[in-house]
C-alpha cells in the first residue's frame, strides 16, 4: 500500500506471524517518480522520494524492519519501474530478500508512464522484463499482477511469469462487481503452473483467508484488513 507500508508499518506487522512483509510500492525511475508526484497532487498516498534518494531510503526502511528484531522472515520490496535495471539494483541491497515487480497498480498516471498494469498489455515485453530481473537479481523475484483486467489473458500472464523464472506469482484476484476474490481463477492458475502462488484480495477474516488457501494459493497476502496496524484474526489458524 503505497504511502503506508514503510519500515515502521512492516516492523509492526512482522510481530503477527507473517513469513514475509512487503515495503512499498516505490517508484524508482524518473517516469514512475514523475507519475507518483502527479498522484500525490490529487491527494492519493504515495511514497515521495527523489530519484537520487531512492536507494538510501529503501536501505533505511529495510533496516527499520530488521534492526534488533528477532523476526526471521523475508523482506520484500514492491517496485514500479519502466525498465528492469533499477529493480536489479534494489535486489542487491543488504537485507532485501525479494524484489517484487509491480504490474498491478492501475492509476492512470502510472499506466501512461508505462509501468504498473501497463506491463500486462505486452506479454513478450513482460516476459523479457521479468527474465532480465531474474537473471541478474541478487534476491528472489516476485511479480504482483492484477486479475480480470479487460483485454488481458490471466492464464497467459501466469504462464509468462512462470516461464520467465520468477519465484512468486502474487495475484490480486479482483472480481469486478463482487466483494470477494475470484477463487475460481486462483484454482485454475494453480492447476496450470508450478510457481509459488500468493493469493490476494478481500482477505479480511479467517474465513476468507481459508477460502483462498482452499482455492490453491500457497500463501496469502493481506493489505486493507491490516491498514490500521492490527490484524483482525490469528494467522496461525489459517
């Protein structure tokens, strides 16, 4: 959750039993940073970090999570960029276990800049982008995607992510017009890929968390339900 999930937030979340916490999303090249500034100007939360300060800022946020924290989980950083190179650079920072390529955010400013959800529109380019990160990364690689985007084949996207060698496929299984996730999509994608699948969307209680796991997700991610800094259910019971 851009503008919210910083080091302090993630450090607090680490105490609830998560195997991984995610910093970001961060805009890490000139086009994405300019898009982020436009989003801030219309009142939506974003992390406002100048390009020359991005790496030092991410380092400091990772350190906030890690410093004198007995938690042994992974730290992931969700990143928006128009090319693989800045993501590769972040992957080599100390304490970063996973870099997450953001092909999920749908704000028009980001899409027009060529990052976020825009990357789903050209699967050849998407595959090349992911493969370049995977080949040169100093950490594991996750790809966060949005499901049920008009004109986008979810199964072809999943195949592209899988074939490019990513370690995790993180799906926002949004189901337009419904207040629950698209569990059938999760089930179908799991049957057709062998990648570690993280299911996201509308996980707000134990019942919805279990439904996501029952649909085939290897892991779940929680966002809005934890926005207040608390978790409304016990992860150990999922």
